[in-house]
C-alpha cells in the first residue's frame, strides 16, 4: 500500500475536518474581501466622484491580481509545497486589503487591489489542492464543497459590514470596511502555522519519511493500526519549468480535461462576477436606497448556504458531473428571472434562487478541478484553470456597466447574456466532463501522466 492508497482508505477524522476548517477560515476572509468591494464601491464613487467605468477598473484590478496569483501560486505550490504557498498567499491578501483602507486616490487603490488579488488568486487553488490530497476518496467531494461553503460565510460578513459600517460612516465607511477585512485574516494566518504539508506531495517529491509520519498521525486520529507503506517513485515533473507544466496540461492524456476546465472556469467566473459584484449598484439604479439595497443583497447571500450543503449532499451520492450540470442550468433560469423581476420582493426571490444554484455549482467546481490532474501537476493545473477564469473576472466587472450605459442595453438584456453563458458552460461539462465520484486520485489521474513525453 502506498501513501496515497492509505490516505484514501482512512475514514474521515477530526484532523481532516480541522484542516477543512482552518483552510475555510482563510477562504471566508477572502470572500469577505470580494464581497466588500461590491458594497464599498458606492462610498468610493461618492467620495472620489468616480464614473461607473472607473469603479469597474477597481474591480478589474483585483481580478488581474487574481489571474497572476492563481497562475503563479499553482506553479510554486507544485515546486515548493502546498503549505508554504498556503501561508504566503494569505499574508499577501491581508497586506493588500489593509493597504486598500489607506488608498489616497484611484491609482493607489488599483495597485492595492491588485496586491490583494495576488493573495486571493493564489490561495484558492492551493487550498483546494491541499484538502483534496488529504481527504479520503469517499468523503473528498463533501469536504471540498464544505470548504467552498466558507465563501458564503465571507459574503455574509461582507454584507453585515456593508450594512453596519458603510451607510453609517459616510466618509470613512469604506476604509473601515477594508481594515475589518484585513485584520481577522492575520489571526487565521497564525492558526495555520501548525497545518502539515500534503503527504501525497511529500511522497512524490522524495520526502517519503515525512509523508509516512503524517499518515501515522492520521491513522492514530482514526484509531486504526498502522500498515506497511511502500515508497512512491519521485516525480520529475516537480522540477519542470512553468512552460513545461503548461505544455503537459495540454498534452494528449490531459487535453480534454484541461479544455473542459478552462471553459468551465471562464463561464462561471464571467457570470458570477458580472452579476454579484454589481448587484448593490444595480439595485440602487432601480431606485432603492443604499441601505435598502444592501439589505436585499444580504438576504440573497443567505441562500448560498443551503446551495452549498445541497451540493455537498449530491456530489458524493449523485456525482460531480450531473450535480454541476443541474446547478449551472438552475443558475441560467434564475439569472433570466432576476433580470426580468418587476418588484423588490420578486427580485429578492430570484436573487436567492441564483445564489442557491450558482454557489452550489462553485462548490462542485472546486471539488472537480484538482481531481483531474496528477499530484505533481495538481496545483499548477488548478491554478491555470482558475487563472484563465480570472480573465473573465477582469472583463465582466468592466463590461456590465458598459453594457448598461454606453451600449444602452437594459438590465433584462444583460441578464439574458449571463443566462446564455450559464447554459453554454453546462453543455461544456455535459459533453467533455467525466465522472470522478468515489475514485482515488491516483486512479483518476495517475502520477505517470505528469511525465508523459511532450509531442
């Protein structure tokens, strides 16, 4: 039995869930930062007399950081380890968010949002790779969707801060909001110092004794007797260059998976950030007060939680592929209904439906992505897919106000565009995706795939 075999055969223990919680807390504050931007744009635009397109640049600067962070951190995590990058990305995020509170003009804020995006973009694919490599095969989907569910708690915190601080502090509200987002993340950074490195990563990079030591701790936590473990051959891909790694992602054994994931990430990021980062502004444009619009966004945010937990239930019972297709199509229907909502209560109803399906789909995306790549390429593959998606994150926040103002489209027409993107993304998964439910990682993506000769 190898280290990977043993990890998949163990039951889920308190140590596994501790890893999920400590990873999830950082994820929560990352989400809080993204959510806060949507709430503070109103205050920033008012204080600095900015146009809607200028506010879109603030969002796009953060997403450009997400793109660079996801691409760079994935490669570094495969080279230097998951744990080191896990800690570094949270520190960078905290620094960027704290500096955002001190911004003195638009260019300085764009720079600080880029730095915050670097940390956020790097943490998410590395965190999902780390948890997927610890989780037993039968519980992997549930654990990763629960990890992603911390995103909802971050948005809820963002809504609470947005409701409690931004409207009540007309001048300093948005600065205080950014400071509140930075400080708790530093506490999580302190707690994470005791997290172990991924045993799978240690095994394939030649640190077999360290990997076995961590497996023994998990065996002890599960109350089972230790078993003899065979060494795992070290993978040369761990020392490959960035371009060699990208080339391997598009090699013949992995090309279908990479194409499916890149299209999936682009579609879901484009639709999510095109809708949710502008939702408070869109509500204000419909004649609601800032406080009232924030209240409605808070209500729709609460619907994310049952969306995550329903997906967590289905993903290990029904499967990744059918669950993801269902939730993407549900998002498409909800986006169309939201764009055509006439009254405030109906708008909240369809907003809740969109939150339910869309965030449930996100939970499956973060489960599915790291499973499809071998361990030496897992963080690089997840990071590259996320980075390609972040290109859509750069485009969408700027495109939405442009479509509504310069292009003269109505809100129903813009939301119809997002509906179409959701449908096309579901077709991508349906036609190119493959099922991974309950399969050991090494059976889904053997380590040998990382060393396939490039042609």
